[in-house]
C-alpha cells in the first residue's frame, strides 16, 4: 500500500474513532449541520446550551459524545 493511501486510511480510522455523530445518528432536535455533524440550536453557547446532555465539562455522558472529540480544546 503506498504511503498516501495509508495516511488517508489512518485519518479515516481516527475520524471514525473520535465519536463525531453523523446526521442520521444525532437526536432529532439537532437540526444544524456543521461539517457533517448535527448540532442543536445554541451551539455557539455550549456552556449554557449543551451541558444538559454532554455534561458540565462537555466531555460527554450517556449517549452524548464528548464535544472535544470533534472540537478539540475549542472551549
């Protein structure tokens, strides 16, 4: 396998392993698509709008993934 294909494959595996939710996997109230992941209205105020499901630290909880799996240390 050439190096370029190997790097692309590793990137795909890493993206899949991070837990970013695709459109079909997100709850129905997540109606705003950003880079292929669905977000709930209020996404620009995550400390007030997202902590109910994603946890106080936005690191996920229950079915909700960590916001950091897609956004790194954005907040």
